[in-house]
């Protein structure tokens, strides 16, 4: 009974995957799966390809098929898919499909599930890479904006600035007063040294020095005449 179902399924698969299926033996074959993904780094690069190996046990489909996942020989390594690392994850993704389809032909469903799982895995990794790039760009932009916005003002920083500003204003005002007083004293001293003739007359200082000198000269002349006589 099992072998008849296996032959029937194999014939159906030939019509669905005429160019993708390759026989290894009467009970073993491989299906090549080309993934539909966006190559963000290189749009002209060939899409990644994986191979699902299927081997029928005697009791298939009542018993799960033996599966393996490989890549074509010399296939270029995809940036977001490494079969050596990702094989276990992809095979685990097929387990629910196998459990749900025991007793029925399931290889076509397994091929579709594997294709979806591999494409989803690549898409998740591409999204994670884009998120990292965007975060780095936002961080760089925020750092650049700091040059224009300066440091954010808090209540504590404002009070500290205000205290320093008021202290500087008081010191500046004190210096201005001291300079004004020094300037006033300087002007007053100069005015006392350079009195006008009217100011000297009003203060009784005008001609005082000359009169004293003249009086002394007259007294000295009279004294000299007395001696000569």
C-alpha cells in the first residue's frame, strides 16, 4: 500500500517540478528550490537556492519521510543564509507540517513550507540589518545636532548660572564705582594745581608772592642807605 502511494506522489511531483526534481533512486530524490528574496546589497546577484532531499521509508506516508537540506555545489554563499548553520532551524520548521500530514502525500507541502521558512529567515535578518543601520544613522544625527542645540537647561543649571552672573555683575559695578571715584579725585587735584587768575584773586592769592618780594627789596635798600650815610 505504501509503495503505491509513493509512486503516485512521485508522478504528481514530476508534473509540478519538471525541471527542479532529480531522482537518486526509486525511493529517493531531490527538489531544487529557488528562493524569492530581495538582494539589497547586489540587485543583480542570483537568488539563493536550496535543495530538499527526500527519502521514503517503507511505511511512508504513515511514517515521516527522511529529509535533508543542502545547497547546489559551488553555489555562492548568501549573506543572510548559511545552510550549515540554519539547517537545524529549517528542519524544525517542517516538523509541524509532517505531524499534520501523516497518512497523506506531503512532499509538495513540505517544499512550500521550506521555501516560506527560508525566505522569512532571510527577510528577518535583512530587517534587523536595516534597523541597525537606521539606529546608527539616528545616533550620528543626534550627535551632530548636539553641536547646534547645546546643553539642555535644567532648574539646577539655571540657578547656578544665575548666581554666577549676579556675582559677576556686582563685581563689575564695584569696579566701575572705584574707577569713577579715582577719576573724580584725579580731576579735583588737577583743578587745584591749575587755578585761573580770577580764582587766585578770589582766594586772596593773586600777587601775594610778588608783593612780598617787592617789600623785602625796599627794606633792604633803605637799610643799605643808612649804612652808607
